[in-house]
C-alpha cells in the first residue's frame, strides 16, 4: 500500500492534500492518506463527465472492450497488491480478499465480453393495416453521465459492478467510493488512467457522505446507482429526474429441509461460511437459519461447535477467518442488538462478546421476530437458528420480512424447489446452497426494502442505456 | 352515452353518488354524471388490489389471455358507443375517435398475444471455476399492485396501454383516469367486470387530482405509471419505494429536408395531420417544423393554405377536423403563449384567434426560441415554421429542447437517416413521416423532461414484472 | 362427413374424380371418397406455389394473422364435424378426437399470435477497427415454396404444425397428407380456401406414397418437412438442395423412480394413457416402462389390472378407450413382433391377441432388449415393463436405443431431475409425467434416428425462413 | 515455415510419413512436407472424436473459454509465422495474409466471448387449460462429433470459423483442411495440442479429396460443415443422417447507383479491392459490377486505369497486390472462360493473359449473361462491367443468377436501400460497400446454390448444438 493516494478528476490523479486518513481496520492505525476532493472538484468532475458524454457515445464498442481488457490485464498483474490493500483497508481476511480480487477480474472480463454485443431489434410494425409500410429498429444508447456510490464491504467488486458496465455501455461516470475504504477504487482509477478513455470519462472522488449531495441531486447526471443501506430510499426521493438503482441488502434467510441428514456437514460448512465470512458484512450474508425440527438439534450442535473453532484475529494472517468489523461503532451497534435480543428471551449459543471492532461469531436461538437482530439487517457476524415443522411455513417465515434479496434452500425435493422459486419473495433463490452465492454474470438485486433494479453486467448495462427507436416509412 | 356511470371498486360497479359532472367539451353542457369515489373508496381499492396480488400471480397466462380476448371482443362490439363517448367527453372529432377505438382494440389484442409468452432464461453460471456446478434460471414475476394515472387526451388507448399490460403481467391495479374524461375508462371497467379476473384485481376511480395522493404515495403500491404533464416529476419525488414510469410529452419537431420537393403535398398533408389532429392535444403532435431553406417558402404557402381550409366545429359532425380544446382554460393558456410570441416578434401566418375552448389552427413563424410556444409543450393546435440551411444544424435545433419524445425527419438520404438516428436525442426518430406516428407494439417513451421508461405492451409488461432468479447447485 | 371431398390445387377445390376411397377404420367400410390428384396436378401445384412466393412474401404479417385467425374461428365452429371425421377416418376414439381438435385450434392460434412478431436483430459490427463505421441488421425472409408430408395418426394437428407456421412465415406450400386419412387436411384446405391467401399459396394433394417423388425431389421446393417413419432418412438423401426437417418417432421410455409410492395410482393412470391412447399410435406413446425394483411388483399389478379394464371397440362410442389400429397390416405387423418377443422369452402379462385391426392393449415383461418390440418403434398398443435397481442405469437403459424423441421420468428428486436433463439423449425430458406430453408451443423433435429439427410454431417458423443480413457502411 | 509438419490425431502430432508435398504457390517449388493420414488414421480419429463426446459435453464453458483464449494468445504471438506460411502455401500477398491472421484472432476471440453465454429459455407452457401446471426449460446440448472440411483460399480463418465454434459449443471434431494449403490448419492443431482439451477432441487430417468419404458418410459424425465448391451438394446427398452446413460461394455482384458521382474514386478503390484481392479467390469477391449508365463510362475509365497499375508478382514482396492463383489448372480454367466470353462478344478492357498460375487482373464488358465467366463462380481475378438504366432492373439482374451469397450496393438513397434489402435474393446485402465485406461475428452464408445455413460464431454454435427441452409437471 502506498503512503498516499490521489483522487481522480476527469481521468487525472490529483493530490491537492492528503486529508482523508484510511485506517488499518484491525490495528486501528492510519494505513495510508488519501486526497480529499472539495466541492469544486465534485463540480468539475460532473461538468467533465457531461462534456464526455458525446465522446463516450462515439467511443466504439471495440475501444470500450480494449479499455476493459486492459483492466483485466493490469488487475491480474496487481492482484497481490490489491488483495493486501483490501485486507488492510477493509479488515478483510486475506483469503477472502484474494477471492474478491478474482471476482473483480471476472467482472471486468464479463463486461469486456459484452461490450461488443450491444445491439438492438428489428421490429415488425405491420401489425395492422394502418401501419403498413412502416419498419421499426431499436438500438441502445448510453444514458449519459452517471453517478455511482459504493459501500465499504466489497471495495473492489462492488465498484467493478458499476464501473465496468458504465464503460461497456458508454457512460462517463463520477464515482464516490466509501470514504472508509477508498483505496480499492483509487487503484481502479489508476488503471483506468492508463487507458485512452475520452477525457472526463471518469472521476473517483472519495468524499464523505455529508458532501455527497451533488452525486444524488445534480440534474445533469442521468442515473444514480447506489449500493449501501436503507438511506438509499431517501436518496431516491432526492434524485430528481434520474433513474435510480438501489442495492440495499437484507436479512437473508436459509432454509434447511428435512432431507439433508446425509449431507449435514456440508450444509453446516456452507452456513458457517455464509454467516461469518468477512464478519458477516455482506448483503447476502446468512442471518436467519430455519431448520426442519427433525434435524434442528443435530445441526445446531454441529453449527455451534464449528463456529466456536473459527479463528478470529488479524486478517493479514493466512489462517484468520474472522476479522474486525468495519468500525467500532458498527460492532457496538450490533452488539447492542444482540443484547436487546437477549433481554427479550434470545439464547446465546456461542459468542456474543465484543472487543473494540472485533465481535464474536455469535449464534442465537429463540430470538423474537421483532428483535432488531432478526428483522433488520445485522451486517455482522451473527446467525439466528430457528426450527420449523412445515416447509410452507418456513417459506412464510422467510417472507415475513421487509427485505427480499436472496434466500437459500437446502432441499433435494423437486416440488419444494419449484414452490420455493414460486413463493419466496426474493430477487434470487438459491437451491442447495446458502443465499450468499453470487457469480458476477447473474442478475442480482432485491425487492421490497432490499432495493430496486438488478446488477450483473448485462442488467446494469441495460439500466445505463436506453432504447432509441427508428421508424422508417417506405416511400 | 348513459346518464350515469358507476366507478369500479374491486371489480364491482359502485354508484354512491353522481357528483362528477362530465361535460360535452364542444357544447359545454353536462353530458353525463359519474360516481365520485371518496378517500375511503381509494383506501379500499388499494387494500383490495394488495389482497389480489396472490390470486393474480396464480391466475395463469391462458386465463389472463382469455380476459384480454374478452376485452377485444366486447370493445369490437361496442366500438360505436365507445367512439361516441370519446367524441363527447373529449371533444375529439368522430373520425379520430373511431381511430382511437381501433387502436384500443389493437392494444388489447397485442397484450392478449403476449400474455402467454412470459418466460425467462436459462443462464450458464459456469463462467469460472468457483461457479462450477451452479445453474441459473430466471422468470418474470408480477410486481404486485400497481397505480395507473392517465390523461384526458386519449381516454381509451392511453388507459389501455397501462391496463392491458398490467393484466398480461399479472398485476392488480388501481386506475385514476382523468376526471375530465372518465367515461372511456369506466366502460373498460364495465367490460373487465364481465370477466373472471380475481376479486380486487382492478378498480377504476375517477377522482380529482387533489385527492390522488394515495395513488402516488401509498407504499403498498409497487409501481406508479403516469401519463400526463411535467407534474409527473413531482410525483416521482413523492413515490417512495415505487418504480416510476413517466410519459410526459414534449414539443415535437419535424425536419423536412431539401430532397422532398417531389412529394411536398404528401409532406404537407402529414404535417397538417400531425399538428392539428385532435386539436394538437397529443404528446407527439407536431409543434416545431424545420424546413430546408430551399423549399421553405413553397412548403409554407401550401401548409398555410391547407391549414386555413381545415373545418373546425362540432366534433360530432363527420367532416369536422378541428374540435375544441379540452377546456376553455387550456385554450386560454395557449392563446396567451401565442400572443406572447407575437409580442416578441413572431408572425402569425394563419389562425391565432380563440372562441371559448375553440382555438384556431395557428401557424407561426419567426418565433423566438425561448418563447413558451416554442420551448414548452404547446399541447394545442399550433405549429411553428422555421427554415434551416444545414441538416446537422437542424438536428442541433431539434436537440435544443428540454424534451425528447419523438422527432420526424422527411428525408430520403441514407447517411442523414443514420445520422438522425445517432444524433437526435429522442425516444424515437421517425424517418419519412411525422413524429406523431405510433403503432401500439413499438417502444414508446421519452428522454430528458419527456419522461422515464417505455410503453408498448412488451415494454410495459417488463416494467410491471421483475426478474426472479433461481440458482440450483448440483449436489 | 361428406360423401365426396375435392383436393385443393392452388387454393381451389378440384373434383376430377373420386378415386381415393377412405375407409372407416373400425368397420372397414368405405366412409367417403376423395379426388385423387395425378402427376399433372402435382406439377401445377408446385408451379403455382413457386409463383406465389413473391405475393406471399409481400403478404403482410397482419394479413397472415387474419388468415390464421379465420382458421381458428372456423375450426372452432366446425369442431364437432372435425372430431367426427377424425373418429371415422383414423379410428380415433371420439374423446381423443375432440382433444385433437382442441389442439388443432391451439396450434393455429399460436401461429396467429406469432405471425406479427417476425423480426430481426440490429447487430453491432464494430468489433474491431477494420469494421468501424459498419452497422448490421437482420430480418427473416420466407424460405419460399415448401413441401409438407404428414402421417395418419394426427390427421389434423400434425398438419397444423406444418401449415400454420408456413402461413405465419410467409411460405406457399404443397401438402401431401396421408392417403389413409386425408379428410382432416382437406377440411383445413376448405377453410383456407375461404381466405384471401394469395393465389397458389396452398395445395392439399392426397396422393399415394408412390406418386410423392416430386414432393421430395423437385428442386423448386426449398424445404421438405416430413413427419412419419424411418423412410424419412431416405427422403433426406433424395431431397437435393432442400432443407429437411424430419419428425420420425421412437420407442419412448418412461422411468418410474422409487419415491413414487404415494402417487402410484396417478402414475399408473398416466402410463396407461401414454401407452394406449389412440391405440399407441403416437410418436411419443409410452413403449418402455422402467420401474424401480422396490415398487415394480406393485406397479405391475395395478398397471395390468387397469389395462385389462380398458374398453375396446367402436371409436364412435363415448366410452371406448381403445379403437382399431390404422390397418389390419399394421396390427398384424405388431402382433408378429409380440409373438417374436414371446418366442424369445417375453411374458405376456395381459392382452396379446388380435382381431382384424383390433389389437389388445398388451403388456409384456422380460422382453429381450434386441426384440423388435423393444428396440424398434412399436406404434401400437403395447407396453413393456422392466425393473431397474439404480437410477443411472435406468438412464443408460433409456439411452440404449437408436431413438431419442422424448422420455418421461417420474421422480421428485431434484438431483435426479437435473441428471435426467443432462444425460437422457432425447429431444425432450418430461419430469413427473409420461413422455407423451406435448403442448403446441414447445420445441418438439428428436435426435438420433428420431429425426432432425424441431417443430412447435416458433421453431418451425425459423426453419421456414432464413436470415437476410443488411450491412450499412457509414459514408 | 518448418520443413515437416505432422498431422494431428486425437490431439497428438503424428509424423508417420511426409508424403504430402506443399508447394510455394508462386515459385512452384516444394515448400514443406506434411504427414499424410491413411484410412486407418481417419477411422481412429472418428472413433476418438465419438469417444470424446461425453468429456467434451462435460468440459465446462469456462474451460472451453480458456482453450479459446489460449489460441488467441498463441496466435497473436505467432502471427508473423502464420502470415508467412499463408503467403507461401496459398500464394496470398503478405499484406492480405497479415489481414487474415488478424481475423483469425478475432474469430477465436469472439468464440471465447460467446462460450460462457450458452444458455436456454424458460418457456411458459400454460397456454391452455390442459397444460396447467407444466413448466418448460431448454438448454443447448453439443451435437456430438462433427466433421469439418475447409478450402484453400482462407487456410486460417475459414478453419477458425468451424473449429472455434465447435470448441465453444462443446463438439469434438475431425477437420480435413485443403490438401493444397494444410499448414495453417496444422499450426492451429499445434496450438490446440497445447491445451487441456479432452483426449480425442480434435484431429486435423490433411487427406486428399478422394480419401475423404468418411468425413461425409460416417454415421457417427453428427454434422458436416463444408466450405468449398458446388460439390458440396453431392456431399449433402451422401451425408446420411447428418445435419449439413454448406458455404459454397457465388458470382457476387455490386450495383453502383447514379448518386455516387462525388465519391467515385472511393467506389473504384473498393471495387478493385473486392475484385482482385487474393487474386479474386474469395466466395464474395466482386465478379459482376452493374453501373448506372450515367456514370458508367467515367467509372470504367477509372477502374481500368487503376486495375492496370496493380502490382502483380511474388506475394512475399510487400508491394505485391496480385499473386498467383492456387494452381496452374485453376488459372487455365478461368483463362478458358475468359476466352469463351471473348468468342461470344465480350470485350477485354484490360488483362486477359496468363503465365502459369499468374492470371492478369482482367476486366471485361459486354459479356453474354450465359457465359461461364458471368453465370458461374469465377473465383479468380476477373471483373465484368455492365451498365444499367433502372435501379429495379439492376436488382433483377443481380437476382438473375443461380447464386445468392452477398451483394453490394453503392447508393445513398434510403428507399433504394430498403428495396435492395427486401428484394435482393442474397444471404447478405452490403450498402455503401462491396459484397466482399465480412466481419467475423456477422451471420454469413448464402441461399440458392450458394449454400445452406449461416456461419459467424453464434450461428455456427447454434448449428453445432441442439435444443434439449425439460418439462416439469408440478405435483
């Protein structure tokens, strides 16, 4: 990790100051310093992006592909550096950090593959006599300058899921990464600055939330793509004429059906991973585990025993599974929720203690449904166990939530599989695995309070472009 | 036209009162009376729609198709009645009214054809080693209860463009038609009440704008589809977590290129139609006409001469071309704009006078670009002529507008055709015809201030549904 | 049924003779007489079809739709007559005959819905620098005059599956229905003759097989679509430059897995239907039944008991389930196969006797795999029972066949469902039902000796059209 | 170029002999020697390919992509070597040879991008009550072992257009390159041998035509994809149950419309290139040039003058435009056609002489329409000029041919552009350029005698795979 990082304004590195301190999330020490953009820089970036709309529109598909392939190449070369930066700035265990770098590269690769495939339709309009002699054609036009706001938990790949489709679709962008973990985005900026993207096509501005209004409100920006918490809905109301895409997380549930006896160890391993990887700080981290009563006790025993053995500590060590939460505040908040649940009757099966930003991998049962740790997004290393007697009721229980991003269902029953797909109110239903599964070309996004719209390169490219129809009347 | 019309609440006619007077827009006399829903009725309708989400979701594609085919059949049988009602309540010349009924039927027919074609994708997820053994499937799920608000100018077909896809997509709906022209929507409601749509699947509530807040703000509704004026943007800000589709009109332009000499009469006929049909009260009515200087005078002469001959008067008479505007207020507003333009140097080539809600078919030239009648949506029988010397500058002139719905280009030049498609900032570009062309299966909608999203059954069905992914992990 | 039927040459009924006798397949008596086309008529029909290529190409999508909708309307009106004709000429029990008429109507309806949806793609060609400035567009053009040959077992719906897409795609056609069951096709011809299809667009010529060479060999015809037996492969070799689509049947198998205990009665009912409806004369009739050993005996008992109770006899009676085979020769052929199997150790569990064209519903077990009744297409009322111990081996057993049209798998196991889809070498795999399931919009067709290509309106329309690319180079 | 090249049998190089002499097409000297496979080798290759069907089917999309990306990488590294080999073995001018290598790389890159995008559809089957509770899913399965036969004129890229989609679609293949130019295919084989393609997945066998029967007739092979001459149609008749794709060339025409006066130099340059690049040995080389009479003389003058200046000679020299034809026989054959045309009244405007395999760039006018050089495929450096007076007649003239691969139309008239697309009986119509344009992702292939099916990676992948339907019946 470098000592200082510039921000990027209209494709160029800027280091007017080093006012933003980025801490090692485990040690709490300052790890690096980043240039903090002021209001003028934001204004300049937006103006530059708007000016870049035309050149970006005319930047050919093969040129966009070349830019994206350059990213794939450079990120592959710099993957160790990227993983280490992630590990420090996000407190993400090094193994997970490496996994994220792999996915970062996948994401850019998918965008590179799709960039030349932007096309349209030839539509028959001769559907009744009055339209005789008319022909229809569509193509997708870039939407124009877009605004991208990303969170701290996947400082690389969640940036990639906005930046890569923007480039593929031909949209200039201004990106506000989380001020807690700006380094990943800035390295992406550094790589983009090596390309021949039209001037002004991108800016990476690690401003703090209180300065971010123009990203939301400026009417020159055509789309706001935000990944983060429930504040997203407030941004939507302030977004003016912009299209808005929101990826806001949830309280993901996983059903374990009665037929899983023979593979219970596998199921438990996946649940552990889903609940506690990167300290549960994932939109699709396993929060609520619904287990058929016939195997509840057995699963509970195994789950708690394995959770107890998880190695917590310095994320830079290879064998660490559980690192710190992003801030002490975050850990304190969730610790409070655990205590609140306890006060209302929840039983702590393991964990439950906090040391600074390190929160134990915590397993609860008997949690009241209206406890925050059940009905809100925990976003930390906590899992709730709950038995069920009837598969349909388990579905109802999953649906009894304000959120609906992804759910997992461990079952080998075909009928129940189809019923889960039909009835679970979610963006995605994962059969035979945890809700935490994502591969970067799949449609990803939630319903209810979990968000609006889908990411996954192809889907994001659609959101970042618009149909332009041409009708030709035969003379 | 009946003496009284009920509103429809949860599929059932209700006639608690007859408080809403609907006037004959030409005579100004009360033509019929309509039951006016109160706040409680709106609340009940929304609650019923939400309750109908599940039965509608389970209402099979072939059942949805049967409902839509019933509409096609009944509307065909009742087409004369529908045309007459339109003629009276909207002041729409009977010939245009019949045309709208034809399109109403087309629109329901298209929806009937598409209803059984709702499907999804089988997606390969094995794009890298970590996703080995995973399979992806998507389907489109109905979004849930939706809110539909429609304007006065196409009281049938613009209702159809929301109602028919809602049924095809499986969404219960609450519809607020314009209180000025509610009858068309109520007859559609009457036809729907003959079907076996699940209880609560639809309500048609002709409330006045000041009572319409729940249509916009109620969080139980999942989508707001609004067609109307610029107020749409305010609604968007108040729409909470809803998806929002806006069809808001524009100040449509049409370019007539230098190579049109041989077909000038045809061009003029189409321009006349585009500018003055239903008194210019169409989102894509021709407002700005840009003519190559080499044919400007010739076209102007023909255009003005023909405009002068347009027959104005009672829309119920077969040979009437120009009926009244929707209200005297509307005519007054536009008359004011004409006068404002005159004061700033515009020349009135013909028309320009007003008698109550009857406004002359008016042709202006030399209108300042910042005059309201040029830069805002005229939505009345006014056309502006303007010469240009260079095709690219004509494109710039069209783009020099806050709006972007459709534009027309009369040219037979291939290169210019492609340039127009590439460069005109519009939802649709019509080559060889006026911007006013629409056939009901094409994607239709604007950019900039003209709106958000596309209608045209297939596109509306996409907006009224959402992807639900299923991932299966091979054991 | 009329006393005499004309054939159709270039849209017109022709009754030069009544040389073709059509028998009541149950009574063996002459039921009606049909005009038999001679070689000159075939030549004229082909010449007319070729001449109709241009007018059909220019016959607009909405006009094609109108023709198809006319068919839907008229066939609905004449459905009783059609069912009765089917019952007599094919010996098909009246209940099945009515079902086929319903599907006939479905098939035309689907084609009517798809006709206006013929479109194409706008393709980005700018995939590398050398292609800068090029744009790609495709549309589907009708292939031209096509040749259609249909079998006796579904004299209406298998005709519809060729005729309806030909009209929707814009192809003139010459149709040779089975000379054993020409009446269904001739009534379709009668209905088409009521429409304004361009002159020469269709001919229905019930010639005998020995006169059919021009249907196969004439180079003016662009496609041969044949449904029938293995002779199809010989036709392919003689087809010259034509595209060839072959639907040739198979020896369909159905696996019943061990988890079906609770629904065994349902399974047996479906198997009985699949094996014996219209006397097993269906390409996807159940021939081989593989049952998990744990339920084999139980299923066998139920299956045999129910088979014994099937009512055989006059197909015109409402309660008849089993009618005659198409000819005495056919019954004799299959009876011989049964006897051959017996000689090699097969056990006849029920049935096995023949009276003229009436063959018993016959159930065999212990049939050697190389017996004709196992490895060839039985195409009659015979089912073979065979136990299996391992699901994967059951799949291997199904695959151990020269055919591959459809297979059925009764299982509720998700993993096995996916494995069946992955591993069964078939055009279609039906989970939870018999292989005999077909709905008329699904892709339908076999691999291996079962054929080439897929039917199902959309797929047939693709085969009957070809891509025409347009590239535009920007000046 | 190496002294000796092995062939590839089941992924492995084999050098049992060096019996096949490959000559430098310009000097006539032996350039290298290649191992010639015998009948046993062919049998082994086919058996190995069949055995590789299962492992190839299970070779995951990301693994196929990795193989294709390896090809891209290695071919980029070896591009000089490849170009030189092409130049020698095909007599292709070095500049064209380099261009072909670039396209070879494009072709593999496109296949790499598409490999992970193989998917299918989720189809609604609930189109009528009888299908209630059924769901449809499709996926594309690899067809199995395929047979590929390629010609001498693009020894790299026409091989790539079969090999790359076969790998992407998951099909093992046996490839017979032209025995005149086998080296390109063998280097591709060498690169593939470096990958982890399943054993037996590919064989490259440069056998002579008289030994090639098994490539056509062996029933274990599921598809024959042949690029070459009219003999393709004979192969189709012998292909048994195989699918057959034929790319067979034509006598491509180009229309130059009256509005091209201002860009005549550009038009002439493109025509020269189209007619004479690689000595006209291209399926879409310009053979017939139809010029509007108003510009005929002017274009003729320019065209002939420029043709006279083309530098002919050793293709290895940088400034050589015109190299030898592939064999002296080929040159002799075409020279004969030129002379035949002369005898029947054609005028030689330039060229017309032959020296061994070097044939002059020859321009003819007044050629009788039934002269071979007009109505057959010239496949050499000959262009025919012909004036026309009416655009529609020019279209008729182009259509007056047994062939229909691609046509070019230089026009800037929109109406004529659409008419050309509607009426030209071709696989592709190129507006504003010569028929010789191809970019490797576009659908490419002819109608009439020009062939059957389309190449262009996506289209070839469809031909090399087949739909497999799964139906699930809800319990």
